[in-house]
C-alpha cells in the first residue's frame, strides 16, 4: 500500500498511524521541533499527529495546511528523485513557510 503521508506503524490509541514520528508539527514554527504527547493527539486525513499542548492542537485545527510537512513528511530529496524515503523529523528546513524533512544529515 502506498501512503501519501509518511507514517509509523504500531499501537496508536487513535487507531490511525502516527505522522512525523510523533513530533508536533506546530512546534517547528515556534522554536523548533519537539516531541508531541499522545494526550494531545489529533487525526487529520487518516494520520495521527501529536502536539506538545492544547494551544498547538488549536492552531493546527484552525489552519492545518500551514503546519503539514511538505511531501507528506517524506524526505524532500527522495521525492525529487521519485522515491519515498523516510523523513527524519529532526533533520529539516523551513522553505517558503513549509517544513521539508530529509532522510539524514548527509542529504540535508
């Protein structure tokens, strides 16, 4: 099955796979990526996103497109060569207001 969002499998209480390896997508725009918490989970388009706090959940709900990672969270370089490499949520760059993840530091 081909996913349009890079997700992790495993036990997620929402029943939907985990996006961004559990990192809070809003946090990238508020100082840098931080791990979210399952108690602040939100399902968006079939993927579960974790947030650091209720304020970030509210910001995401208000305008999810502003916070979703480019290319569904897959490595930006990989997508440029037609591949879906796992994007590491700690190796990123904000480009034109969008989160671009990379596979590793060498690609970054």
